């Protein structure tokens, strides 16, 4: 099993905390954000980890390699300032084979989230989702029919929304090929530089290739804004006590 972490961006919405350090190197209870992700993956048996880096790439590589050695490899995305994360996926496309996981670099989660995602294998591609009482414009919302994903995006009608993506998904070999082929086709279009990779998942969902896996009740958080850091710090402190 392989995991690909998308952490090429700076995280400008977290300024001033990311003024001289990328989001993945924010410190949470004496451990870097990306270390929390790697440790959670390794705890459930994911041994091959690839980080797609961009902003402060050499610093990330030095810090991560010092602790994990060759257990984590890196892909440099030189387009991180002008492109969204679909381009990061395109840079990593040669790793899209067999079984693998993609994680957003801003998702903090307990290890059980990953093991729960890996246990769901009804569809070629499986998106981990959660639900809450209300959703804002920045949430990556989903519409489902049972466990089948119908649509994913930020601009979905809130009256139809059934949950949100938590920034983690699993691909089996069939799903890996579908994802790779679709991305390679899309990257011929100039507008794809400004697209999230979940726009590809939305396209594949319309072809009935994507399912969902609820992790409701498990602990996780997304860190996009300064106010999210408090929640992330609380989780890190709680997990450290365990």
C-alpha cells in the first residue's frame, strides 16, 4: 500500500504562521503536521509514502528525511505557485498503480480513519466523508446515493448535500488507471491548471466509479484557516497523551 501526500502549497490563508514555513511544517505539540500524517499512515501498515512538495521543498525534504530516511520519497512540483493540486497529482501520476491512497496535506486524522477507509472496497475509488449540521462555502461537499458518490464540489446546492470530503481517498488498481487516464487527458486543457483534483473525482463519479466511506465519529480536522489551528492543537495534545 502506498500513500501520496499533496503538500506543495504554502497555505497563504494561514498567514502569518506560514510566512516562512509551509503548512505541512506547522508544529503541533512538538511534532510537524506532516509527521502526524506519516505516523498515522505507518501505524496502520502503509509503508510507502510519497510527498508532493513545492514551497520550501528542500526544507521539507531535509526535515522529513532526517527522521524517516528513505521510507518517504519526494516529488517536486515546480508549478505550485500558479497551479492547483490537480497539477500535483499529474506530477505524481507514475505512482498511480496497484492500491494507493491520496491525502490532502491539510488533513489531520487519527490512524483509524485510514484503516476504516481501506476496509471499504465496493468501488474502484472510495472517498472518505463525514457529516455535520451545516456546511459553509469552503467545505468540499458531497451528494451521495447510499454509498455511491454522485457529485463532489464546493458549489453544490446545500439542500442536497449529504456530507463533506475529508481529503482522503483510496484507489484500487482499476480506480488507479481510471484516475491516471482522466488526469492525463485533462492536463491538455489550459484551464486544468486552476482545478482541484476532486474535479476529476466528480467527473468519475458521474460514471459510477466512485463510492464513499463514512468516518463519522472518528477524530480528524482540516486546517485551512487560523481558527482551525486551535482544533488541530487540541487533537495533537490528546493523541500525544494516548
